C-alpha cells in the first residue's frame, strides 16, 4: 500500500514451512532494518527475472524451495534403505540354490510399499 512517506506492507509467514520460518526468523532478527533486506532480495530477484516488470504478463512467483512429492518419496526411500542397509541380509540355501530375503528386508519392503498410502 502506498503511503505519503513510502510504502507499507504486511507479510505473513507459514510456521509449518521450514523456508517461511527461516525467513521469518531472519527478518525478525533485523529489527527496523527489514525493508533494506527485502529491497536487496527483490532487486536481485528482478535482476534474475526481468520479465516480472512487464505489466502485460501476469506475475508468477514459483517457490523454488521445498520438495515435490516424488523427490520427497525418493529421499525417504533412500534414507530408509541406507539406515536398514546394514541389516539387509540375503540367505542362500546351498542345497536348492534358493535366495530368500531376511525378515528385515521383507519388513523394509513392506514399509516402503506402504508409503504409497500417503499420496
């Protein structure tokens, strides 16, 4: 909003978003210097995305933080496999040449397959 001595805006940051919380805490730590940090960040953003100044195009700001559902699921799976990797044992039946997974490996697979329920 434009005022007689400049501009005034109210911003709200989501407490459940790590990125919002980090930025909110940083801005809070600046005291009365918040506007300088915001101006510096916006000038840098405009320099990287000059098309936002074109009044004929609608402004689209796409948050470049966070994880997509696919990348988050992949990260979870990789972490679970890494943690459980030391317990992942294959047992081999020498007489029948059958390879069977240990109970730990079966439990891990069941856990990873169960993640699909959270989509």
